[in-house]
C-alpha cells in the first residue's frame, strides 16, 4: 500500500513538485496540495478519501483560483470499493483502493500519477520480499523452527479436520506428551510435543513469542548453541510436566520459548554493565507476567513453562561465553 507521505515525497524529489498548504474552512485544519510549475500553467495534485472528495476538490480549487494562474487539478481518491464519482467532472482522477493495492479507474490527465503509484507499489513489494529473505538469512534457526511448527500444525489440522481445536487423539498420534506412553518407552515425546499445537491461536501466540525473543538468542549465542538451548529446553519442559503432571496431554512450543527467555535473562545478567539498565527488568517482567498468566489459566501447562525456563537458564549459563566485543540487540 502506498502511503500519502511516500507519494508526496516521490513527487517532490523526482518530479519537480513542491508542497503548499492552505486552510480548510470546513475542517478547520491545514491541507496539502502538490504543485508543479509548467510553461502553460500549474500542474497540481491532491489526495482525498471518497467521503471528503467533493469538499476537498472545491477548497483546493478555491485556493488555486486565488493564485490567478491557469491550472490542472489531479485528484487521488482513496476508496474501500464501490466508488461513486464526485460532482466535479473537470478534474482528472485516479481511483485507488489502498487495502487491495488496486487502481480502479484512471482519467487520461492523471495517467502519470497512476504510473507513479504502480511504481511505488512494486518497490514496496520488492522491499517486503527482500525483508523476508533477509530475515531468513539472518535468523535461519528461528525461521526453520517456525516453518516446522506451521507445517506440523497444518498436517495435524488436516487430519483433525479443524484448525481451531486439534483432536487430542491426533495429537497423541503425532507425539504429544503423555505420562503412560513415555513410561512405556516413547521418550521421543519429550521433544516432539514441543512441535505440536492445540489450535490456530495456540500456534500464532507461540510463534509470535518465538519471533520476538528467538532472534535475540540466535544473534547472541550463535545458531549452534541456540539449537542446543531450544531442544534442551523443550525436553526439560516436557520432562518436568511428565514427572509432576503425568496424566495430562501436553503440547506446544511455549516451554522451549520459556527456555529461550531464560537464555535472554542469562545474557542480560552477564552483560548488565553494557546494556540499558531497564533491559534486565523488562525481561524479568515478561517472565513473571507470563508465569502469572499461566498460573491463572487452568488450560496452560505451568510445569512445562517452569521446566523449560529452568532448562534454558541452566544450559545458557554453561554455553554463554562473555567476550570483549560489544553485543547489540
């Protein structure tokens, strides 16, 4: 979606326009008009939403008439769809839906504006794609863990025929934590449970949390240690839950994510002299808040959270090596 400031900036920097303000008598606020001086007169441009189109065109023309120079007014009309053309037919319009990034109509006089919008959209999409590729390149482990969790969830959702609530029998089939099965020798469940989720919201919350803190740990510890921290935390999370609550079926990445939080806390403690004073306090607050939320919700595996945090904290103490280089996060 092209932002108004982005379009104005492009016109000023690349197309020879300048910006001018005028007072809106109706809205009692400053309005902007983009002006380019040509031999035959002024080539002008405003942006308006469809609900204010007629008023904004009238006020822009009132301002331009005071300049006593011939002009052409072009209007970018922002619409949500189902646009009904305004009263004034003597302006050139580009009808643009920013929500779908689609140009619905272009008058001949405004073709240049439409082409600029298309160009800026292409640039924006290209930047978005590059940003995604950059994230994959800079944080390959976090990206891979998220991808694996999403793929596994989609498979269980298909088998369960629901994305809102995955059938517990499906979760057991795919490796959920359950005490009796683990005692029977299926110890792999201590790890596989961390890649299963009970529903779409469960998945989204956990993956966003991993995105928020996983990148820090991957950057600080390096990808090899990060893998070790994540796997170890996932296992200690399931193990404590298995020992203290063996009858419950448990799934989710949150235990491993608590381990990642433990790793961030170790980093904050080791580097407290070089970090902002509030950083450690923020991390501790996040951990306490998440534990409190877990304690007040009967559907959350609190033993798993605690086990994951303890595991992540301990292994991070062993793996962390303080160096003389300044670490930035």
